[in-house]
C-alpha cells in the first residue's frame, strides 16, 4: 500500500520506517521538498522510501499519518491540501502539546474539543482516526518493548477507516486495539498526556503504557 | 483512628463503610446534621459510625476524605472550616465534573490547574493528597473486583501525608500506589476522567482500571 507520513520528527521517522519494513511504499512529507531529515530517512530506508512536500505525501498515500507537532498540525494539513486528503484515511497521531511555557507541557485544546475533532472539522472529507497518541513513539511500532499485555486505542467517525487502522496496528504488533467510538473520544485520548508526562518523569522511562485491566 | 468523610453519596458511603469495617471511627459529614442518608448510613454501620455537619466531620477526623461532588467541593470545604482542616491529611477523591450540559461530563477546571490544587490553595494549612479519583467507587475499597494487577495513584505536597494515605490504601488492598509527586499532578489524574467515562460506555462496566504496564 502507498502511505503518506507527514512530519520528519521522531514519530514520523519511527512510523515511516516501520511501514517500509512491513512492505509499504512510504512518502515522508515536510514543509519543503528538500528537508534534510527526510532525505536522510529516505537514504536509510531503501527504494520503497521517498520524500516530498506535505502535499506530495498526502497525494501519494492511500492512508496518511499526521505525525506533525500538534501545535502546527492544522497548518501542516492545510499545506497537505484538503483535496489530497479527501477520502483518505487520516491517522492522527499528534498531541496538542504546548511547550511554550516550558515543562510540563499544557494542551492547546482540551475538555470541550480536541485536535482530532479540529482536524475532522477542518477536513470533513478526510476519514480521521485518532490512534497511537497515548504512548512514546518507540512503543507505537514495537509493543513488545513493554512486557505483558497493554493497550492501544482508536476513535473516529468512519468504521471502515477505523478497521483499516486497526489492521495496520495489528501489523505493528497490537493484538486488540480498543475502539472508543467517534472522534469526540479524541478528547479523552489527548487528555491522558499530562499523566503520561508525569509518569515518564516518575518512572524515569518512556517504556510504559496504559493497560485497561478488566 | 478518627476519620471524617465529607459527602453522603456513593463515594462517601463506600469509603466510610470500608473505614468502619477496618476498625476506624468514622463521622460522615453533610450540609446539615440531620441528613437522611447519613442517618441511614450511621444506623447500618454500628457504634463506630456517626454523622454530623461538614464542620463536625472535619473537626472529628485526623484524616478527612473529600467525597463531595467536585463542582461543590470548595464550598463544602469552606463549610467544613479552614481551622478544622488545618494540619489534617485531606484526601481529595473528588473529580471536577460538570454534568450541567449532559453526558459526557466536562471538567470545570483542567490543563493549567486542577481541583486538587484549588483545594490546596484555598486551605494552605491542610495537607491535601489526591487519591482514588481515577476509578469507580466500588473498586476504591476492593481492588480485587478487577482481576490481576492494576494501579492507584497519590500526589500531594506533604510526604508524610502521602505516606499516611498510602498506608490506608494498602489497608484497602492496593499493593503499590504510585506516587506522582506534588499536588500539580492532580491535573493529570483528573484529566483521565474523560477517557474513563468513554471506557465505561465502551466496555459497559465500571469494573475496570488503569494499569501502568512497564
């Protein structure tokens, strides 16, 4: 499958490399077609890896991952282009973290709205699925980094888009992603970030995850 | 030990009964000394159970549990009285949930502040410990309701107060409460409520809990 990955940071690189290793063709998108990190990633990941602008990557992908920083995601997706995202499964991995006042970050949106909802409203023809935002990027593509069973979540308005994302998560190693319903569940998923950050500080590791014991 | 429990709802009743069953003397506090639910609870729980006003319960307790609805906690604690709370361990179990716009609830405070912090600021001489707010009341006093291992958390500014609360949580059956640091961690602990509510709807049960897999 052709997959677009928007963002050249740790999250984008991690997901893009995993997707290539699973046999997908992946185009990494950034603000400019000549991004140094994207070029480096392309060189390291062989012939199935390519790079371009946000618009190039969005056009290329049947599924598109938003791995840009949450504070600039809406702007990046605008550059990707509504028509390039129309009908596409748009996996929103981003968190609306505001680091401008230092650590710990606060959220730029929460409680009565969420980044996932903002994206779905701004791009009504995209099929937004919130996923993987509740953990460090190392774990997203390698659940075995944390022993035992633990959970990942999806939410979104389009059942088929969610099924597609669940299938991809299974390929990453996640056995039973929990479907929390429509995109408004992104509020809850994004609002776990403050306790995630606090746990990271307390446990002195990023290799932990939420398990819903039941 | 003498314990004050503020609030006559499900949470207050559950905690107060458990505390009596563990041998503590418990005074349940409410707005008026003649509260029908408090009277019923007293009758059902024997000679170690008593009831009174918020102020009576706060004065009585060496440890005081805030089990009032989060939206009225500050007001209830004002009735309890700063001087009756001074020096006391004040266990804040409440969540700042706003049901006024229907389900799902939103939070009356979050992101850059929390109910736990508001209480600590309003009652600087109380030793506030946020605890048990991340689960249904049935589970608070009976972790075995959910199979396997799962977690409970504490945070607060006073290490000795936290140690006291951890000791009480152990008596409830919680093996290893996670200490998340000072009272500002209440933001994260309260902000998990939206995903908790969503999980309750999705899983069709209140008998689940967060485990931090690591």
